């Protein structure tokens, strides 16, 4: 066999191996979703809680700090999940009224359409077809709220054991990998920790600053389930691009369906849109400071991949998981060019965190 033929065969073999690895990874991610999703959520919550845990250990014993933080986190998670479930059940019961209201609004728009645009050949879709799209929404909300209620308990238990074992991991890695390999792994883990901690801290702050006024605006305008829409806004802010669309459209759509025409639905529209615009263009860029360091195209692909694989939770985890992948690729010489393709040249490096996060990372490693 000639040398070019051998190179072609080697190239085909590499392509086939990559396809097999990709197909196997996709299959395993879907099959192990019940195990991996709550574990990853617990890990990301641990990034937020661990700095508080290390500060508390300076005043109270370590195990008491774990009990306080893990118990509080489980109570908050379960309380939020229970609130979402209760609101989803109430919303599902009220859905027939919203459907009737949507059909009434459609009929009014239909009359206006024929009054002013009768010269156009196109015609809106039938009212039954438009309102029928709302029918599966109630079941979808209740089913997802039930899953969130069950998964919140699993996340809480994972978080408890992660907090108990966190201080032991550096010693175990050094003992398992000799010849300086353990320190190299810990340095890479420290870069991942600082990048994810900086990202999560910025997103949690930005999401809280966004969700609080949105909740107050909806409550002031007498929109039902303001806490549900506030939690939805907080969670959707972790999903780039698509999350903002859902966080704006869903509460405003139900505001116009729930309230009679007047100042309240218009006030909700103006207040929610103004809050999102201020956050998008003024507040959030200052907080996040482009610290993720990923290309927008890569972010969209990650959203599509993880959303198809794990649904809404996958979209929530898409950016942190892609940041971890980028950092790992940066630390391997052969894959460093691929990491460069994932990055955004106009953004700051994802591994550069705020000064206080770096200091807390050094303090954590010293422990």
C-alpha cells in the first residue's frame, strides 16, 4: 500500500473513531441523565456555598457548618420547588379560563384584521388552532414541576456529601498521582474552580438584580403567580439569548390573558421590558465583564447540544460545562488550538476571575 493510501486510511480511521466516541458519549449522557444532572447541579451550587463554608469554619466546627449550610440549601431548594409546583398546579387549573380569554382576544384581532387589512390575501390562523396550542401547557408545567420537586431532594443530598468531602480532595489527588502529576491536576482544577466561581458569582448577582424588580413589577400590576415568574426570570437568565426571550414573553403573555384591558397589563409590559433592557445593556455587562471568554457561536451550539440532550436543565448547564471543556483543552498541548477556536478574541480570558475569587481559591487550596 502506498504512503498516500496509508495516510487516507489513517484519516478515515480517526474520523470513524471520533464518530464512535461522539455517538457513545451522546448515548451515555442521555441514559445517565437522571444521575448526572442532579450531581452537576449540586457541584455548581457547591461553588457558591463553599466560600461561605470556609468562612464559617473560622468560627464554628466544620461539621456544624456543613449541617447549617446543607440544611439551609436543602430547605431553600425544596421550598422553591414546592412553590413552583403549587403555582404550576394552580396555573394548570386556571388554563381553561386563559384559553377562553385568548380566543376572545383573537376574535377581536380577527375583526380588526378584516376591517383594516381585508385587501390582503393572507388571513390569521383559525382561533381554535391558536388557542389549542395552550392546551398541552398545563400538563407540561405540572410534569416539569413534579420532576423539579423530586430532583431538588437529590441535589440536596449530593450537596451535603460534597461539602463533607470537599477538604479531602487535594490530599487524595496528591496521594493518587505521584511525580508532580497531582500538583498539575490541582493547578488545572484551580483554574476551572476560579473560572466557574467567577461566572456563577456574576450570574447569580445579575439574575437576582433582574428577578427582584420583575417580581415587584408583576406583583404591583396584580399579575398572578409573581413569584413563579420571578423564579423563571432568575433561572432563564442563566441561559444566554434564548432565556431572555422566555423570561419576557411568558409572564407578559399571561399578564394580558389574566388582566382586563387597562393600565395594569400595559404597566407590566413597560416595567418588565424596561428592567430587562437596563439589565442587558447597563448592569449585567458591568457585572459579568465578558468573563466567560466563549464565542457567541460556541454558546449557541452548546445551548442546542445540551438542550437537546437534557432539556431545560441542559441549557442551564451549557455555558459552565463548555467553560470547563475549554479550560481542559487549553491545558493539553495537542488540543490547545481547539480551545482557541472556542474562545472569543474580544473577551477577557475565562480563567481570570475577580480578585476576591482568586484569594478565596488560594485560601481554599491552603485548607
